[in-house]
C-alpha cells in the first residue's frame, strides 16, 4: 500500500512538472479548452434562459372564451373541466362581467373617452369569459377548438386565441433558442477538436523530448503505468484549470448580467436557478470533469500512437 501511494505521488509530481515545463504549449492548450468549455456552459445557460422565457411569455398568450349572458353555470363548469383535463392547459380562470369591467377600467384609465363611451353603453356590455393559459404552445389550436364544439354553442359567444405581438415575441424566442443550440453545438465541436489536437501534439512533443528518460526508466524496471502516468496527469491538469477558468467566466457573466435583468419576469426563474449553490457546484464540477475527460482522451491517443513501449 505504501509503495502504491509513493508511486502515485511521484507520478503526480512528475506530471505537474511536465505541465509547467512547456509553458507556451500549456497556455495554448488551456486557452483553447477554456473557449470550448465556456461555449458549452454558455449554451446550457442560454438554452435554459430561452426555455424559461418562452414559458413565462406563454402565460400571456391566453385563449379568451367569451360567454353568452344566457350561459348556465353547469355548462360553464363542464367547459372548464374539459379544458383543465388537457395536459397543455396550465390554468382556467373565470372572469365575471363585473371583473371584466374592472380590468377594462384599469387598462384604459388613461383614455377617458373610451371609458366614458363604455359607461354610456352600460356596465353590462362586457361579457363574462374564461381565460385559458397554456404550458405547450404547440397545442394552442387544439385547446382553442374545445369551446367551438357543438355542445358548447349555446354558451360560447366567441373565442380569441392569443395576441399577435405576443405570438411574434414567442416565435422569435423559440427561433433564437434553436439558433443558439445549433451554433453552440457546432462551435463546441470545432473548438473541442482543436483543443484535443493541441493537447495531442503537446503530449507527443513531451514523449519525444523525454525519449531518453523513458528508455532509462524502462531499463531500470519502471512499469508501463508508471511511465504513462505523468502524461495523464499533465493532460488532466489542462482540463482542471480550464474547467475552473471557464466556470468562473460563465458564473461572472450570470451574476453581473443576470442581476440587471433578474427583476424581469422572463428571467427571474433562470437567475435564481443558476445562482443556487447546488447548480454552481454542479456547473464547476461538470466543466472540470468534461475538461479532464477531453484531456485524458487526447493524451491516450497520443500515447497509443507515439509511446509504444514494447518497441523502445
């Protein structure tokens, strides 16, 4: 047990020395990996932000079902239950004629002419309605078809599906989310391959530089694991440092930019999510693990190709 610990310590120390030995290559490999990991983490953050923003905006894209004055309460309750049974429906709110009047007065209180005109027509002019909020915008037309069924023709006067400006905003957000996903995946792959190539070449140069040292180690009985160990440690250092730096960059962006927009409903949930201790820890650990995996994989490829101990 003691020998193993001593061997592990020597392998680790040797790998760390190799990491600092080729400073320029180390900086280049780490920098490219930082870019790759930052892109990956930023893509996750932006996708979650877009998803939560779309979900919040969807609450404003309501289906308004205007009811006839002769509508019976039993039929209204039945329509409400039919709507709530749909998984795409988040909530169904009944708005009475008096509530509709209050909402109108609050919305158009700055337009006295319009308010006066409604008062002339009478307070009973505005109909009662059911306001339906959705969780899945893709089902909006399907949900909107429910009150248009023949059995509800006696209580439903008209159905209005959403507002045009809200639809356009949500469509733009969804389009932006799709673009972010595609672009981030492409960029992450490109920079990931570049970082692997740089680490591959860095380990290859280290193998050639230490060729005589490796031969001597082999002659005195060093095991293949002991010889390969420092190169794996060196590659892991790239991932460790790059993971710490990239997570610091992303978290700094979240705290600095997120705080400015956290008071907006579309971004409040996202900001609190990514500033929680669990998510911060998960992000740091996740980026470090990804970085180490990329570094070790590149190192293994380099050793497989250039560190053939049986032929040395």
